[in-house]
C-alpha cells in the first residue's frame, strides 16, 4: 500500500475497472477522471467493463493528459481474468469471510508485481491486483476486481 493511501481502482467484473484510458481486449474503452498535478494519483473510481470472453486478457493503459497536444502514454499492463472468473463460477455460499480461493503468482507471462489473491468477502468474490506497467521506466497500478451481475446480460452461463 502506498503511504498516501490506497491506489486502487475498483473493477467490477462481469465488468472490470481501469486507469485513465483503458481498453479491454473486447474493444471497450473506459476512462477515469483526470487528476491534475500529481505524480502519484489515486483514482478510487469504479468502472464497469462487460466480460464477453474471459480467455482474452484485459489491457490497462495509463496516459498523461495534455491540454494542447496528444496525451503521453505512461505505460500499460495486461492481466488474465480467468482465475477470477473460475472463482466466481464456484458455489461459495457459506464459506468464511476472507477465505482465499486461489492465488496468482507473478511471472513473465503476466504483469503482476506481487502475488494476487482471489478471495471471498461479504458474499462476493474479490481480487486485488498490483500491475507493473510495461513500456515505461517504472510504475504500478492497483486494481480491485469484483463481479457484478447485470440483469438481462445472461451472466456467467453465457460466457
């Protein structure tokens, strides 16, 4: 955790959240608000991204907002949502709060900076991720994923 506080965006998965300009592998693009004059912004925003194919990675792109020129790319990261979706598909009712369902280790195949736990909290499956940005000297983005069922969307059975 950063000394200034949590640097999390909360991804509601069925739906997922991202930073600044984010583009899911499904062609969906979401944006957070711009935080001015801050080298360590904390968004604390909830964004929702429909999950059409959990086999596709989710891509997060971070930009520096410019007023009179094109925005500067500050890095990007991708992550696999399959472990999270697999946990959501389990029948987990009645398990104790804080139970870790699975863990995803950092590797050369993902952008995780730290081990990522998928756990049960208040009747929901949650995953906390710290993503190391690529194509930049250094930088990390923290996300929290949470599944949200959308009425009429078909849910997990349709994906």
